[in-house]
C-alpha cells in the first residue's frame, strides 16, 4: 500500500473511532473539540501497522535513517527510530558516512 494512501486510511479510521465513541456517549457529530480529544492518547491497529497518537495529537511514528554507501552507491538503513518506544537503534555493522570523510557529525557551531 502506498504510504500516503495508508496514512490517509488510518487518519479516517482514527476519526471514525473517535466519532463513534462520541456518538455512543450521546455527543454531537458537530462537537469537534470532544471528537478531537478522543483521538489523543490512543493506540489502534491501522493499515500501516500499530498507530499510536500522543497527548498532543501527534503520531508516534517510526523512522529509518538511510546512508549512501560509497562502495555500492546504494542507500542502506543504518539506524531506526521507534516512536512508540522513543528509542533510537543503530543497525549493527552499519556506519554513517559523514561528509568530508569525517568520523562523526560536524561540530555544532
């Protein structure tokens, strides 16, 4: 499934879950504040996998860090960030190739 289509599906599903809960509590379909609050602090199974929304209404997404391997000229995953766990995990035996042949990130100036 295309990532944009999957994310859209999950967003509609999240809204539907919150709307159904609001209506089940005799709430109004036009009460956007209540519906929105029911979308926060929840986890559900979506088409893109496990979807977790934090207290601010932001999705706790997973990310992969890609690095261009100069030997193969192909991008490789060198680390992953898991939003639900708030955990960064480097991939074993993979290194980041920094610009200028540096061994680490450039100094923060």
